[in-house]
C-alpha cells in the first residue's frame, strides 16, 4: 500500500470532478446545469484566485461578483449580482444556464460537501497506478483498512 495510493486516488478524484463539470458544459455555448466554486470579486486574476489571495474575497468598489471554479481554473460571470450579494468568499453551487462565460443564475446554495463523508465507503474503481499496476480498493487495502486522501486542487 505504501508505494500505491495517493497519486492514483488523487488522479481519480480530480479527473472525476473534471468530467462531471465538463459534462455540464458541452461544446455548445448554452447549457443548463450547476457549477461549484468560490464567490470572488472580478478584480482578481486567475493566478491570485488559484493562490487564494485575500484580495480576491474583499469588497472592492467597481468590481462584480464572479464564480471561480478552482478545478478548471475558470471565472464565470454571474448575471444576477443580487443572488451572490453577501456571499463573497463563500464556497457555493450555482444553478442556472451558462451562456458564453456568464451564468444566468436561478439559485445559489452553500456548498455543503465534496466527495465522500468520513467513514463513507468509497465506490468500486480500478485504475492503473504510476508503476503500471492495476489497482482497486481491494489491492490498496491494508491490514487495518484503507485511508483515501484527496486534496482540493492540483495544477498539472
């Protein structure tokens, strides 16, 4: 188990989130769906947002509120600023319709969780690890169980 695990699990988690979000944003320019991220001000750059710079979650006159998706490193304009008001710096899920790069907001709700809850059993999976060996929950299981470690984002 020591030589397996973290890279494989992280890859599965990140690629799973990316494919779920990508399915909501097919190649056409208008899609109904949900997007999760952090409400930030539009004066923030992608690099500042990715680094979680404090200035990104401060009220700045003349800026709008946007949704930053740290999985895809994208900003989305929010057409209804009133729905996002008071949520600066909050992790949220935005529901609505995506047109070009703006979400026509139908609802915003707090992001309650991502992934598995503590002690929740992971779904079955199988993937090739960094050494070319096929791994699954059973092959990763140690004498006292398995701990799955996920980290929030990676810049690969």
